[in-house]
């Protein structure tokens, strides 16, 4: 007698063969008894068939992997039903042993096959549940990678550095928290002198070695002194000294806030000191710079008399575009002048021998003009609608 499955491979019926005659789906075979599992097994029925049927039912009932392992132990564990049958083999005569052993092994294999099938089914179900939980909506827009870019002020600063470097200037950097001497006194701006109120300075709650409050530098001009001092020291005692030619861009601070002033802003200081440097050099050099910075020859320069304690004579530099949207208006871009003899002395140089000029330009102002902005404040607000235009 053989039994075959009606509905595909059953866990119990690993070797389905229609030995009992052809049976269509849903029909019983003409020959062969029906097993209790409503399937037809290729194994002949015997006294172990109920055990295999029980195992199958138990495994099917197990709802979790732990329950399945417990069910397995009831059949294949140390005191499991299959194991008990195997143990009982020892008491049989040798010729009975062989047949009985084969029978138990066949039942064991069927139980194992049922177990593995249930394990697989559980793993599949778990995977499906997981996939369902992590379902992906492929129609959602992808996550964008933010593209960084240089701030317009940084772009302007890099441009300035590149242009001046091409004209033989060094680029120097210095402290933003300064001493009173470097910010004012060394620049011929003595204590209690009214010219100090030209800049409404931020002070830091710490005093320097001379008992003066430190300040957030109100301009980049202290860098003239710092750089020139180091240069003078380097060439002290030598017959000649190469010209000082430096720019010092960086952050500066003043108690000031309106459409064209922010408490923190950027300046670039320029200094050229040698034995034969004149205002004429300043004029040509600055015109070259402006033409390169704005990429146009259609621009004029004007020096307007002014006052700074550290230069004599002093001048504001105005520019005027002959074409474009800013055409025809004089625009102030820089302070400048011939370095005051007292400042030359404070640099550690001899004003009888050394002469030169200096300038201090607003980097944000230059950026505004270059990028066609009429308000300085957006440069400091971090608004992406502005910044995204510079990617
Ligand atoms: N330090 C000045 C300011 O902040 C600008 C300036 C004017 C710098 C004349 C200079 C200069 O080097 O020669 O307003």
C-alpha cells in the first residue's frame, strides 16, 4: 500500500509517487488507503505513522521558533518519541532489528523533513513581515546631498588675494583680538585723541600687559605694524631691505549697524613700503587691482582728500564705472594714504629712508558691488536664497 499527496509535496510525503494509481486534484486514488493527514504518502502505513502525523500537527501548531524547538524535542530530543523507539531496538533480535531500524529511520526522516519545512516557512513568514514593515516608496524623491559653496565674501577675498599675489604682494593673517597699542597708539592715534572716536570699538573684558583693555580690532591696520615690525627685524643690520609688500585680509569689528554697516565686517589692508615708493605707485597699483577685480577697463579712480591719523596725506579712493548698472556714480571703496612718519618709526624703520603707502578696503563692499547687491546685511544672514546663487 502506498499513499501519495493530492496537493503537491506534503511535509510528510517527501517522495510523492502516484503508485496507488492516477488521482487528479481533489480526487482520491483508486487504490491505497488515505492517511490521517488527508494526503498520500509514498511510505507504507505502519505503527509509526501516527507518530509522524502527530509531529506534523505539532509543528504546524508551533507559532514561534521557540515553540517549534520545543515540539522538536518531543520527537527527536533525548526523551523524544523517535528516540524512545530507537532505544527499544536494543531489545530486538538481530534480524528484526534491521527491518525495525529502517522503519524508525524512515519515520525520523519524515519528522525531520516536516521540521525543516516548518522552519523554512517560519523564516519566510518572518522575512515577509520584515519586508512589509520596511516597505520602500520608490516614488518618493531621493534625499539630496547639500552642495556647499564659498560665501560671496570669501569669493571676493580669494579674488583679492589672487590679484595682489600676482602683483608681488604677500598675504598675511593676524589676531582679531588686539592690544590698544597695535589698534591705535602705534597707528599714531594716541590715547584720548579725538580721532579714536572715528571707530566705535568693541572692548574685551581683559587687559593687556600695559593695563589697557584688549579690543576686537576695528580695522586691519594693526597688521601694517605687525608685519612691518617682523620684516624690519628680519633684515635688521643688513645693507638693504626688500620692499614690504603685503595685504592682510580679515574680520574686523565695530559698534555699527545699518544697510551698509554690520558689527562684523571684512577689510583688506595693503602696505607697500620701500625707499622710493610714491603715491603714483598706489594709484597705478590700485587701478590695476580694481580693473582685475571687476574684470573691466571701463572704470575710473578718484582720490578724495581725507583724514586718517596713520597717513599723511590721506585720501578716500572712489571708483566710477563707465558702463553697466552702476554706471556714472562715484562709489567709495577704500581709505588710503602715505604712511605717516611716526607710523614708519613704530614699525622699527627710519622715516628718513623708508616711505610708502597703505590702504584699507572693505571686502564686503567690494563683494556687494561685484555681485550687484544694494544691502550689505544679507551677506551675514545665511539665507540660502542668496547663497545658492553662488554654487
Ligand atoms: N583703517 C581705516 C579704516 O578702517 C582704513 C584705512 C585708511 C586704512 C587709510 C589704511 C589707510 O591703510 O592708509 O577706516
